[in-house]
C-alpha cells in the first residue's frame, strides 16, 4: 500500500482535525472515543472511504491517523481503521450519504437510559425542543446491543435505522449520524445532544416531561415558534465583508464563544449587525475555531427569498433602533421556559434570577409563548434587551456591538443554571427570588 493511502493532507486533514477538536470542545467525545468517515471519489474516478484510525485522539488527529480504504473491497487498511469501519461503510452506501460520524453524546445517552430488563428495544426518544424536532424528527430510534461497539448486529441495524432517520441512538453508548458532508453529520450529533440536555434540565427542574412530549406530539405548531431553516452544506467559506477586519474579528470571536459556552449547538442560532441599508449576518452563529460559517451582507429590506430566521432579524430592525441582534438555542433556557411553580397549573411567564450577578443585571427575563407576534417580541426586547421564546430560543438585542449583545444569552444561561441547581437541591425558588421581581 502506498504512503499516500496512509497520509491525509491539506483541506481533508484540516476538516477532520477541526471537527475532531470541536467534538472534544463540545464534550461529545472523550479523549479517544468516536469516529468519522467520508466517502469520496478519487481523481481516478474510484470511490474510497476516508476514516479515522482506531484508538486515535479525535481532538489531536495526526495525518497518519486517517485511513483511505476501498469503498468496494476490504484491504488490510481495515485493521488500522476504526473498529466500526464496516458500519460506516454500510451507512455510506445509503443514497445521498457522503459522511457519517459516531460520538459519545452524553446528555442524549443519559436522557435515554432506563433500567428495564434487556434484551429489549428501548422506546424512541421524543425531542421537546424545536431544533431536534425539526432537524432530527419527532421520534429518534434507540437500540440496545449486547455488544455495543463493532458487532455484526450493529453493522446490520444501524444502517437500517439511518436509512430512515438522520440520527440513531445506541443505548448506553452514543449515537451515529449521517450527512451529505461531515459538518452535517456533526451538526446532527450536536443537535441531538442538545435535545438530551433540554430533557435532562427539565427533569432536574421537576417538569413533567411526559406531559410536554404529549403536547408536542399532539400539536407541534402550538409548541414551537416555527421551523428553523434547513441545514445548508454550501457556502460556509463565504465572507462578504472580509476587508472589514474589525467587525469580522467580532463575528469570529462571538461565534467561537457561542459554541464553546454551549449557548447554541454547532451551526445553529444567528447574529447580525445593522448598517445603513444592509445588515452583516451570520446564519450559523455557533462556529467552532477553524470551522467557521457564512458571513453575509444582506439588504435590510424584506425579500421574498428570506428564510424565517433572516426575516425576523429584518423585522426587528424595521421596528426598532437596535444595532445588533442575536438568536441562540440555550438548552437550559428552553427547559426553564416550561417551569411550573409548585401549586400552579401553567408555566411561568418569567425567569427570575436568584444569583447575585443575574439579579444585578436583570429584574426578570420574560418568557413569551411560541406564537408571539413580532411587534410583541420587539416591545419586550425594548424593555428587557433579552427574551426567551418557549419553543423558539433566546433573542437578544444591543445598541452597539456584538460583544454587548452576546452578554445577554451568556447571562441567561448562567441564571438558568443557578435556578436549576437550586431546584435540584430542593430549595424554594420563591424564597430565593428578590421581592421586587414579583411586582413585574
């Protein structure tokens, strides 16, 4: 076998390394777990599988830890490649699939654990957040395996599941996702883990997750603010304002922070800065280092081709004097938007800080219904600068910079974490909340 078969270089190596580092930073891998694979056509017109080597550190991949294998026959490279190469090879045979990825998505695994006798097929995972519901489906399959890694049963069942689903869960182990490229597979894993984080946070807040799931299943339109834009696999390298170095640097810094602080899963959320007749816009706001996403200059006026996310940014600017807008999908905030105080029947319409800094910064964080009108959302943003839309994420605005607006979703996550921790410890939130917030 030639040296070329064992060495990855250039753009391909950079993509594997960047997504390996991102998966470690997002805590969906441990130091050596998981694997990534792509199917590509060589210059000779032959299909080959490119896959990470067994035992490699995904956060620190070396060129010789990426293997190149025939897509049609087994060679001795399989012994160096991942122990789950056969599974990836069968996934990559599915129509339209050019990438697959396995990750130890801990929150999603924990959200699907049960103590029922095995062998038995666990119930499907039903997401209650808008990202997973729209991108992964209303029910995500979960399978138990006697040998949950590299077994013939896995190689048979997992491709069958992925033939009909973007992502499938291996009970107690992790998940596998397919994609048109590696970024889409990673996107689906991050969205899946985020769905698990939402459910776990709800459980810690003692929310009746079953009741929320029944409501979502019965009427998704009333449970979510609207469908997020579909995931685009083209244009991540586009930058319409590359020459404007200072503002470009602010977008990059904010994108890294959104991803690293888990304010929104990979390539979700959005952020913008207003100009005279256009806005600078990042439709994939959560951007890890060395991965990036599109940075666009778009007209401020509404256009017929605008997706729902872009349209809302424009509508906020059209009815306000805000200079920056940011939208994030914070799992702790989504869970907190469903919190019901003991003795009450409906979720609260506010999140009240119980920590010192949160109390200093915000009297309350308003929680708005999924069907909130744009003018109502803008009114609350005028008064509070940040609002949580149940089933629709966190919207924040600023008068100056991206750094200013970033502070709001970052603070909201911390406020929610303190409240979740207090409930988990059995403390009474009403007694912790400032009296002045009760008069809001």
